[in-house]
C-alpha cells in the first residue's frame, strides 16, 4: 500500500503528516505501508520526514504574489510561466513512477503540482486545510479532492463544497501530550514555587516577542519562571542580553533554548501554566489538546491574515487571549500577564474551553479515512 503526502514544506504542513503517518502505523501494523512525500526542497522538512521513514522527492514550486510592486510582478511572471509548469512536470514524473494508491495533500503552493498530477493520473486525493481562512492554493486544489478535512468549523471555513467537508481538527502528534512534571523539572532544571510560562515564537523564533520579553524580563522573573524558545537565529543574542539585564538572583528562573525538539516540547508543555505562542493552527490545536491557558500573538502579514483569523476563531469561547503584534508593548504584555494570574477562575475557564475546542484524535480519524479509501 503506497501513500503519498504532499504539502507546502513548512512545519505547519510537516508535523500533521508525521502525526498521520504514526497513526497509520499504529492502527494498521500488519499492513505493508510505504510512505512517500513530494514537495519543495526544505532541509527542516526533509529531516523530520526522514525520521518518520518517508521517502522524499522534491519539486520546484512557484506561487502567485498578490501584493503590488515591480519585483513581485516579474517574480509572478517567472513563477507562472516557468516554475509552476516545471513543478507540475516534475510532480507528474514522481507520481507516475511511485504509482501511489492515494495522495494526502496538506495544501499550500508546494502541493499544486502533485495534486494536479494526481487528477491527470486519476489517483484519489484527500486534502486537509489547517486554517480558518484557506489560502489561494487550497481553494483552487479543493476541486480535485474527494474529501476535504478541515481544522476549523464550517462557520469559519466557507470556501469549500460543504458536501465534501469533514471537520476533524488539526492532526497533532499524540506523543506531545505525554510529558510529565518530573521529567520536565529534570530536563529544564526548573526551580518551582512560581507559575511557569512557556514562550514559543514559532519554529524560527520571533524577534518581536524576544525583544519585548527582554525589556521586562527582570520584572517577569520576579513572579514567574520562564521556558523560552528563542529561535536558532536569535538564541545567542537573546541569551547574552538576558544575562546582562537579569540580576544573578533571578537568572536561574530563566530557561532559554534555540529550538524545542519533540521530546523537549512535550515536557515544556506539561510544565507550563500558561503558553505564549504565535497563532499557527498546529500550535493552537496542541495547546487546546493540552488544555492550557494561552496568550496568542498572531504573526502579522501571514497569507490571508490566517494567523489573526485562527486566533480569533479559537478565543470565541474564551479559550485564550489575543494580543495583536501592533499592541505588543512590554508594559501592556506584563499587565495582561499579571491580570490573568490575578484571576485563577479565568485561567480555569480558559482550560475548560480549550478542552472543549480540542480534537486530539484528528490524526487517527484521517488515518482511518485513508485506509477506508484503499479498501
């Protein structure tokens, strides 16, 4: 049984593929499953997919930019007439020789060639949309999909034919729900005695969030213990500046890392009393599954403003708080933090509503659909 995955190449596309792959192996260990991935070249994605035993084939990918400017105009010309057609040809070649039984598309511009090739070769396609506002690629590709899985409800996702839409949530790796307080304390050398706050800036970190935290870090550490994923690029700078501004008596409450691997992330999640995060769908559904209160800081300028829309779709039932990046000033952030911990009942309500929103079995549900299509 050959299953081919495709997607845009970002962590938001790759982690759900890993989750579904693990569920397929877990539910159907007796079946001979072969996994492939066709998409744009990306070292981070290649590393993660290879760890899951997925064979990788790369293609060229182009996209259509909808912002105006001379540079974007010429880049669009190159992509429309050269990169996209060449990517479709490459994908067709891969799909033809792999001869998959089914294709699962995580969407994004990197999946265009593979999905069109599947349609030409009459291979069934299942598609998943993570965001509450689908991108242009998924809106176009949805016409080729037999089923469209969505993370957010049909009240949020209004762009697909309703008879083919199945609300499942966003697939998450069940392993990240398995952290323990004991392992977390040992791994991060947690001191305890204060609420623990986990700060996530996305896979690359966030300079804006880092800079805001540094300005008020001594004040934060007076009341809280921090686990901070600062990003590979900014790690050394943030670590050095933190040591310069934080008194020696408080620095022990600050635990900074460039990136949290899966075994570290699950322990950090477990230890956290509150999570500060961007508003990618993957992060939101992980936070919800863990029933953690959160402050979401959407990435501005993301395609279709999907992070902003995701964040507000999530907090409709008071599962968290949203701070737009333009409002992210040090003292406003500290005031919001202190205000939340001044009202424990509000944190409990966030936890409850997060649990109501969560769909931790999404990967398992999709895995079952995939195998049903192959019967």
